[in-house]
């Protein structure tokens, strides 16, 4: 198949997504294979050494291939005045599909990870209820559970793209800029089940969720949301929730800013009004240009991100590439992702693996023919509510740059003629 | 909760350990939570709301809090709350200043209750929950005093704390019901 047969659908080399399927995919292979075959024309394939002697046997808990396991979360340096505080970011540009392995799920801790003995951990429900209750971990394991795939995103994710103080993150990677988003299958008890057992007083308008970490981190959740799809999660991708994710249990508020999914959950108190915790007043609030500040901006915005090619990668030769990335919305599922290779002048629809990934990551892909010129790669998501991801400038025009949190504008990766990819504000 | 519910829970637990299905009829009301009273939770429930609900007995002034602050807080927040590095500035700022406003307890926080609530649950960062309730009142008063919000003789207790008007009390919009 020749290049002419690939249908160009938008400027600067974007190819119809149908070429990712069937015949089209073979077409992509040709461009790459041509040079490879020419280089190794005399090659003979032989049986490799590992096929000639038995390897180690089964083990109790598996690890990664030593060839595949180089990538890590990116954690900041420990700070003695902020013991246990800080974050680690998922290596998005090295991951595929939509599920984040448990050891690579992003973290944000306010006072480190508590070492909780589940047999001594308690979950209390009190406040405006008929009967305050206390549950043990053992008790909770006996409740009917649901398993759902949900993303979690810190509301500070992508904050570098606000460009506060003139910083424009030229060395940024998908991980360093956007790595505070991850996605897992969470298994737990619908919170409404437990609240119903305590008996919700009709005056209760909010719940306050508190963790058992040293910061006793607290957040308020509106009652209607608490009774909707919120769960007390006990399992993450099939195994008990990892300590860094809240072992033995965390609140999981689907689609909403990560901080509200309180880890190490130990108390739910029903109240008339929000408790106005420090992390819903001082932090995680967005100051507008008029100097009023939005609080309780809970669902995360409609968002997408090209993870490959992305910042600090290099394209080594001209030819066909599979642009791919992730998209998500706190208000539903991603129905459409468009990709541009010319800085947003023209757009083409990417192939979405799943159009019904509700409050979960969706993977998108589109073929792209790089002919050695400069390009600006962008992606734009539309969700099931019709929300369209704004440009960076559009978002800033709407909400200003004093907000610090909830950035969900379009990411621009520039590719120069040497094939070097870097973050730009376009 | 009745002892019948407890029994159902136990039966279910045994069933679960031998089979992988959950009997649906019993799933409607597992009822394994143990009743507890609010007085039993007095030391456990640290939530101090903006209406003063949950503030404990005790009181303190900034005059008393100075000593606590200098001993327990200044190492990270500096002697007058001006901060050392990172997120540790506790004083100053003006929401209407040019450029990016410095957002602190004084310039940004809408409720004084949050100061008490946060210090009691999370500070000092190396030994959270090591202060007595009285010390928390004292040092809360001191942080408010450093911000010029109260004078050093003002007695903070469960009633007076919730009545304090913070400079930015009208500065927030509840966005929780936005679509």
C-alpha cells in the first residue's frame, strides 16, 4: 500500500482513523517496515537463549519485567517542614489502555501514609442520623459491593498550564504536567447503603468525610451527590486498596476532584451545612478575576491529552505514527475526541476505544504521517453532556489565571523539524 | 440494630467464605454497624463547623497563644507567621491587590472556625493533635491576632470564635450545584 492510498482527513498529515483498523493498519506497518527490512536484509531469526532453559517458577506476588519496569511515578523530594506531604505523578506517556497499575496510581498526601491495622480501624457515621453507627473493616467486607471503573484526578493537575508568573514549562512531559490523573476499577459499598442504615435526617444537606491520616484530612460532600454514586472503596483493581490510596478504605466520589475522595476514611458526619474544612477554603478553591473564589468545584472538566507523541519525546524518522492519548470527563463519558496537527486550524476525529466509559478514562488513537516539518499536536474532547474541552486561551479568558486548580484546557505539543516534542502554549 | 440483623450478617459472612454469591434478600439490610452515642465520639469527632458546632469547651487569648506559637509553630511558620518556605505563610495578603493576591488565613479564609478545626486536626505538622483544646484556642487567637483580626485580649471560646468576621467572609461562591 502506498501513501497515496491513505486518506488524509485534516491538515499536516492526519490520516483517517479507519486506517487503524484492518487493511489500514497493514498500510501503517509498511511505512515503518520498509526501512527496517532494508537495514536487516541478511538477518536470520534464531531461537533465543531464554527459549532453551527454564526460567524461575511461580511467585507469591508478581513484579514487572526487568526490561519493562524502568518507569516510575515522579515524586517530589521529601520536605522536612512538610512531613509526608506532597504528590507523585503517573508516568502517563509510558502507559497504555485506560487502567493505571496500582503501583503507578498518582498520590497526594497531606501528612504521609498512615500504617493502619485494619482490625483496629473504625468507620463512624454520626451527626444528623437516626442512630450513629460504627463499622469495623470486617463488618464492611460483608456488605454487597459494586465494581466500577473511575478516574481520579487531583484538581491541581495540569496547573503548570495556567502559566502563572510567566512560567511556560518547556521541559514538561505528560507525566510532569498531567500525571495527577489515574484510573482504576474500584470495588466498594455504595455509601447510600451505609447512610440508610444510620437513617438520614432530612435536615442533613452535606456529609463531612474525614481520614485517619495524621492530617485527619476532611472534605464536605453535598448530600445529593453522597446518595448518588459515591462509594466506600475497599478494593482497587481487584486487590485491597493500596496504603497510598487509603488502605483499608477510602471514599470514592466519581468524576470529582481527587481530594474529596478522602483516603483512610474513618468518619462520615451528616450536617446541615458544609464544614468549611481547610482543604475546601484555603486550598482547592479558584479565585476569579473579580476576586471572588469558587469553592466546591467538584466534577472535573472535560479533558483530553495526547500521551504519545508528548513532551520530551523525539520522532526519529519520518513516516506514520499512531497519535494516542486519554480523555475523560467528570460529568459523563467521552463521546468524541478530535485531533489537530496544525495547532487547531483543522481537526480530525480520532478512534475512541470506548464511548461509554462513564467517569473513566477513554483511549483515543489516530494515524499521523510526519513528513519532517513542524507541527503542533492537540486533542479536543467532547463529553456525553455536550461539553467541549476549551482551548487554553479560551479557558483563561473565561476564568482568569488566579484560580490555580481545575485546568482542563487543550494541551499543545510542538514538534520541530528535528522531531523534538515539547510543551508550548499555543 | 436488632440481634437478628447481626445473625444475618454472620450467616452471610459464612456463606461468603464458601461461595462467591451474595443472597440478595439478605443484602437489603445487612445491619452490621454497631450503635454508638455522640458522647462516646466526643474525643473522636474533631469537626468544628462554621456555626460553632463541634467547638469544645475551653478558651484562650492571643496573649496566651504567643508562647505556644513560638514554641510549637514558629520553627516552620516563622516568629510572626510570615512563613519559612512553601505553604507556610499565615499572615498578610490582600484579595484586591494587583497581580496574584497572597492568600492566607488573614486575606482569604472565610471562617475563623476553620483555623481552629485545621490546627486541632493537623498542626503542628510533626506532631498533629498534640496540643490541648485550650492551647488550640490560644494559638488560633494568636494567628488571628497576627493578622490584625482580633486584639490580644479577645477571649476565644465556642461562642466567640464563630462570631468573628473574617475579612474575606463574603469572598466565596458555592459552586457545588453548578452543572
